[in-house]
């Protein structure tokens, strides 16, 4: 018998992670038999994270949706019967057409980071809903507050090249847990440590990253902005600043210096829960060691003052002149280096702009309220893809109530029957990354990565782009942009005249990845050139002032904390954060047995003193609750969390959690100070041993 013919196909990891790994998929007789990280992309370096290393279990899972279906039970029951694609598409087109005849803004797309690809995550879908005249979606659920704060200061999502961090002498890892959520980036931080750098982790929890750092500071959740202000006060008061850099490349220093005068470490200590000495020592070390870098992530932006917190941290490198060195400065995201042609991808010009029907935008973070209260017109149909709002959206009770409306026509396009899929009227099978074409930028390095389909779609699964092309044709839309191929979309993703993409197309075609045409070493702001209106790092932001925000760095307290809301803290004295579980990626992988077994069910980390005060011991079934709702989890007493803080690793599918709830039963619909983001980590709760556990 002859051996099966094997081929290796270049691919890209599609998930919401800074690493955007290049992958090699080995295919034999039409079946993917092996997946590995590409050796030749320096950032991937031949390795994949433990989740994606098992990606074939996701692709070939017996849970995959393989055929279109329609609902036959009550919403939420998850009962469906198989139908054909023609019936599914005809049903959707008829419903959408009827709603559009009244007012297409009654239709809402809902998507986020199920894939970060240009093709399947932000092209034909936007074109279709623009041409339809549907409501627009403000995609805020992850990073919008931090993006707003960073852009107000720096001007674009540009910062230190993560590969250059190996040469830093001090690195502050702030609101990030790269061992879990930026594994390949962690490699560069480890190399810096081997070369003598000091790593300091700033996080309310002693994470896997914090345990591997030289020092860990655990501020109270939502107080990072106060810590950064106190650091600025010390830097200026001790003259640990680069006055030449400040004079040449910043705007508003005198006003900033006046603003932070009262923000001493003694002022910040009771807010943050850190000692004044620890804050002063951190500031002096940051101002003295060169080059010093800050690696932020979005953990600190998920609270009431999240946008301002990121802004405050973003000011620090300009004060010390840390931007002068390629290994200095700060990085939150590298995505702004990629000259993406959003107009070409999304075609907002297709929007019909009918008289009396101006475009309307719905914030995805408040989807529950939107489905229940928005009118003129009400939302009559929702199309969910690349997301699982019934699990990930805050204030989950309201979200469930909204999706349970019998008069809401709901379409879900998915790989698996998620919590959200249970509420669908029409459920469509989606392709995995190995079954469709795509192209990816990164927010954690400077390489674009191509994705070629390795195998044919399983069952009757279709990619997002194909479904929207078919729906457009059924609705009689004839614009050529709505029939464009996936290859053509990928080719239009970058602005071709931008020098940063010189040679990119050749590299992608030849090896499946290519670095942006940026200098090595890359020090984006060594000589200023910020992307702000002034071209400088803006300590004073006129654009924020025009939006009604404080134009200077400021302290914006959390909505819920003992300091900012003492009355609420009497009833709910514990601050809960719900960072990603190590074996999940939001709700991706959270249905696969290998990963749910490794997590051992929903858990709650609680300090031993807080556990003892409530009669809680290891393994107890706990009820975590506030006025919004409750969920249950297994007790894990540990000194990895500080007293007064509890941690619920997330995000569990509700129907796999054991009680039909997850941490978003208690999170709030309150929004951040800027960017309209959710406040997942700004949440007071009480914890008790479950009465049924006795």
C-alpha cells in the first residue's frame, strides 16, 4: 500500500492573543495530521501555546457544527433540527429584507475576536451590514478604554518593539500575565532577565508571571492610575526626568508637574494598598535604571478609570526619556504600525444614508440593555459571529433576558453550539482557521502572517465571507465589493503605497509571513514624532478636553471599591477580578474536554484570612454574589491574592459551569471613563459557603 501524500500548508493562529503565531499544518489525504509553530518566524520560534498545539482537537471535535439548523424548542433550550443552506439563507434574507423595508437599523451585527483575521473578521461582514444600513456595533469589550487613553497620549497603537526588550535593564510588567496570554513575548522578557534585567510585575494577583519576576507589587484593583501619578510626582520631585527630551518632544509638562504635586506616595498608599516606601522605591528605580521599559496589557483598562490609568502609565517614558533607547519606552500594542486600509476592507461608503435614518451605533458591552430598551427603532434581529455574548458580556442576567425575546430574530454562525447558539433561530456551521483563507497583523510583534486553507470545510461549514456574499446576492445587492473573493480582500488589506509594507507581499507569498519594513533597531519615538496632533507626547490633550474629559493625567477611581464606594463595600466587601483561565482563551477552547478537565471546574481564589473569616476551606462550594446575580465556584484559599481580593479565572461557558452561570453573573454594565469599555475588574462581591454544601 502506498504511503499517503503529505503536504505542509502555511497558516496563522487566529485567536485574540498578541503572539499571532505562524503555523505549519501537515495534511495527508485531505486530513490535517499535525500542527506546529513555524521555526522561521523569529517570534513564533517553532512553538505554539498549549492550547493551539492541540488545535486539531478543536478542528476535528465531535462537537463541531456541520449543518445549518433551525430552532424547534424554546429560546435557550438549544433544540434544533437540520435544514439545508438554501432554507437557512432564504429565511435570513426574508427576515432581514422585511425589517430593512421598515428600518434596517433594527438589524444588529455582533462580533469580536473569534478570529482576528482581516478577511474573516472584518471585511465582507462589514460591507454587507453597511450596504444593508444596519446598526453599527461599537466593539468595546476588550481594549477600547486603554486604546483611548494610549492614543490621547501617544497618538497611535505604537510602542517599543517587543523583540528589543531583551536589552532592557528594568521591565515593569503592568496589568499583564504574559506567561498565560503572551507566551512568546515572555521569552524575550526571560532573556532580558538572563542578561541581568530586573522584572517587576504590577498585578493585584501573584500570577504565574509575577512568581517568575524579581518583585511583585499588588495594588488594589482599579488603582493603577493612582500608582502612576505618584510615580510621576516622585520622578519630578527627585529630578529623575529628561528635561531635554521633555522640552523637545512633549506638550504640557508644566501643567502636569503642577497636577501631580499633591499625588505623593503617601497620597497613593491608601488608595492602592501599597506602602508609600514601595511606591517611592519603584519610581526612583524606574527613573534611574536605563533603559527601562513598560510592558502593559489590557488588565488595567477594565475598571471605571481604565482609560485614564493607561494614559497615566503612557506618560512615564516621556518623562524619563526612556523612548530614546530601542529597549526603553512602553508597549501596549504594536497594531498601529500596520498600515491597514480600513476603507478598502470595510467599505463604509456602501452605507445608504437614507433620509431620517442616520447611522446608529450600539455598544456591545451593554448588549443586554440594548436588546431590552433601545427603540426608534428597536433591535428586531441580531447576527452573532466570532463571539459568544451569552458567556462573555457583563451583567449576564440582562443579556439573557434580551436574547430570550421571542420577537428577536437571532442568527448565530459558529463552530460549536455555544451558550449564545442555544438562543439562535437559525444556527449556521462555521469553518475553522484550517478551512478558510485569511491574513493577519499582530498586536504583539511586527510581522504579518498569511493563512492558506489547509483542508476542505468539514461537513457543510462555510466561512463568514461566503455566507455574507450569498446573503448579499439574495437581497439583490449588486455592488462588486459584495462579491469579491477572499484572495482579493487579503490583497487589499494594507495601504500599498505605505513604505512600511514594502516587500511585504513578496514575503507573505514566499514564506507565509513578513516583517514590516521598519528599521532595526526600531525606536519609534527616539526623536519624537508621536502620532498625536502636536507630534509630541501629550501630557495635555486638547482632544480629550473637547470630548469632555480632563485634559491632564488624573485619578479616576473605580466605580466599586472600599475607597470610592464605602457603602456598597459594607455589603460586598471583596473586589473580584476575572482574568483569563490558563487553559481557555476567553470562551474559545472552554468546551473541549482536555481543557475543561485541566481547569477542574470554576474556581475562586480567596486569601486564607478572608476564607477563615467565612468558615471556608479548600474545595468548598462557594456562592459568589452581589445585587446583580450569583455564581458558584470551588474554593481555592491562597496567598496569591491579597486580602480583600478574589479571583475567578474565566470565561466558563455557562452551560458547562455546573450551575448555569459564570463570573459575568455579577459583573457590571457600568462603562469606563473613556472608550465606552466594560468594567469587568471593577466589581464588589460577597462570598459564602454554599448552603447546599453542608
